[in-house]
C-alpha cells in the first residue's frame, strides 16, 4: 500500500515567503517516522514537497498509484488542497484523501469538500495512524475521534511521545531547505501551544489554550542526530521559561553541542534576562524572531501584548549587544497615515533594525478578534490564498489600498536596504548568500508592486 504525504505549493496569488525561506516539512517527517511497527511492512510512504518539485501531482499519482494521499497546509492552502483533491479523484475515485495541519485543527470546516475524506482535527500522528490501520484492515473509520465530523467532540493530547522526525525521508529535497541566511537549516519542535494570550494570534488556538513541553533530554538527543549546523526551533515561543532555557544551555555545554539557533522569543523575556541571552549567545543563539508589533503604545494595549515600547527597545538593544540578529515582526494597523509609516521607519532605523516583517492587521479565523472585524472584510472569506498575513483583508481608514501597499514597500526598502545594512550583511554572510536573498526579496516585492498596480 503506497501512501503519499504532500506539502502543496502556495497559490500564485499568495505573497510568498518561500522566496526567502523554504523549511523542511517537519510534520510530514513525523508522520513518516511514526508509522506503527506492525504496519511498516504493509505500507510504503513517500513525501512529496511541491514547493521544490518540478513535476505535477498527476505524475506522482500515476507513478505510485497510492491508496492514501495526505496533505498538510495553512489557511492559504485551502483552495489549493481542494483543487488537488479534485484532480486526484478524477484519476482514481477510490484513493483516500486526508488533510491535516494547523488550520485543519482550528477551523476544520473550511476543508469540507466532496473530494476530501478525512479532516484531521486533532492528535495528528495518532489520528493518521488510525486511518492507515483502518484502510489496511478494511475497517470502518467511525471510531477515530481525531477525524472531524459535525457535533463530534475530541480531546487533544497534551504530551508528545513520538519518534524523532525522519529527515532522510526528504533527502532529495534537503539541499533546498533554508531560512534566510540560515543555510542549510533544520527544524526542531520542543513545545506545543503558547503560554500567552495575544488577541490576534492563532498559536494558542491550535492546542485549545494548552501549553506543554517535550523533555529536554529528548530535545538534546534529537539535536545530536541532526547533521545541519543551523537549527530553527519552531516553538511558538521558545524563550518562555527561564529555568528551561538555563537547563538547555547546561545541556548544550555538557554535551558539547556546537550549533546555531534561530528561535521565537518575547521582548519582555529578553529585556528581563540579559545574562541568559548573553550565555545563550555564547552557545549558538544566532537570531530571535521578536513580535515587536508596533511603535505605538495604544496598539500594544489593544493586542494584549503585555509589553510596552521601552521593553521592546531594551530587548532589541540586548540582542544587538550580544550579536544576535533581531527579526522584528510588526502589525500594520488600518488607521496608519503616511506619517505613521514614516515614523515607523524612522523608529526602526533609529534602533538599527535590519530585518523586519510587516503584516497588515489580519483577523484570522479562530482568533479572538475574528468576529469583531468580520463585517469589514474587503475580500471573500473563501479567497483563502489571500489570507497570508500580507494581503489587506480590511480597508485602510486614511489611505487607499494602493497607497497602503506602496507605503509598506517604501518602509521595507527604507529599513532593510539602506547602505549601512547592505555593507554589514555582505561582511557577515558573503556575496553568494546576499545575492540569493536579494533575488528572493525582489520576487516578494514584485508581488507587492502588482498589488499597487492593481489597487486590490
């Protein structure tokens, strides 16, 4: 029995960060490595990464003649996955099609479609294995709690006792996996959920508000088996528990693990734990993705960030002090004027920020603010490819849509492309990596420019 695990390529309308990063499909590698031992001899699993692949879905369906095809994706992939499911069913109607991923867990009803047989609502690995076993044994699927169904409840697990992801399962793709200047790069997941409650955030919804962590002994053992030196820890917030980070640093020292780390972290943790950041930087902390969100106090209060401008600025200075890159993410409110964009750029330049990610306020389905803004959407809820945290889904108050996109582009260029930044990055990362990033960021900007031209 052949099983295909597929990561779809984003829609051409989606403003794609895949131009500056392509990370390994970690969730599919976990599925691959956790097929139960009593089923291993009965199934053959293949991972297909359509972001990298040149061949079509049709080619792989005909090559492997699968019994089960499983997709993973985000909200922006919903229509793409439905289209692929329709294409697959047109080739062979008896192929089982499943879909999982974070959006399927939080808003499973978006994937309801005649061509999709299973929407994995919870406990992805276990639910997937139950589906596989039922197919192998020709059993009913009614007993599988993790499959979405109307009025069907489910209890999500708060533990993670699984085999490490099989990174060799994507060996033919691995040379393509990187995150900006972290190249080549591997992903590691050490915790699930988030202990905070930001109103705009999707993360806490995935685990229904629960937050749980893998034992550090397991994490360290996994790190020791990863050949890549660049490690992207994809926890929603790795810098959340001081004692755990201290123990992590202790284990890195005692095991003599020499790698570089990119992590997510909150500004308040960084500003309150300078000594820990100093120590972690000496053990490989190379970059932190920080949700700065805004340079206006009123926005931070509205987002329930529990931080302020002083905390944000202090955190940035601490990271810079220990040569840790700050990847600053910011939300662009819809009441911005041209002067607000100018003030934002000046503030970021004053802080000597190099890397920024500007996201217009996007009330995603499943978040606390979704229903507050639903009446104001300027795109259809079913235009899933535009829900990418880059498209405007709400109308700006003081600027036209065209001008809002234009000011976003100008802010990106003013902050990231100033000569001081360019010279520093060339010295630090070399010509080849910078040229690759230039090409990638230019492709993203072309997508934005198209929005400016079209005005939608």
